[in-house]
C-alpha cells in the first residue's frame, strides 16, 4: 500500500509506528492490516531520500479532529534525522510503501 502524509518523530528508543490495525489484544482488535515487525519503506518526498525500517510500534491515532489525522508514520528520532537531515522541523511530508496483511475494499 502506498500512502502520502506527514512523518513525525516521537521517541529515542528505536520505535517506528504505523497507524494500521495490528490485531492487538490490548485494543480489542482482531483484524490485522499490517503486522508488527514487518519492514516498510519511508521516503522524505522533498529530499528524495528513503529508508527501509521495521514497524515495531502502533500509532499514531488518526481519529478525526486529532492533530495526527495526516500523520502516516511516527519515527525514532535517529531515523527521522537520517531521512530529513534535522529533527527541529518535527515533521516532513513523506511516502510510505507498506505490505498489507488483508485487503478488504
């Protein structure tokens, strides 16, 4: 699945999050769109730099009205800096290429 939206950084512990359902029993979900620990590619569209990283966290919550509604990836600070060149911006426009577990249009 190809998605366009904002990428942010939110931690320094190596966590990289995608907002897709992962079947987490802690949230009552049973549907898995994107598995945990899969590799996905993220690209800083403006800088045309990409990296393949592992999804090892869930989020951001894209609920309507939330400030995260357009955020398609929450990244570790180091990954963010490697792609974007700095962390002071806090956000960059990105593209993700994510393998899907289910497809139910």
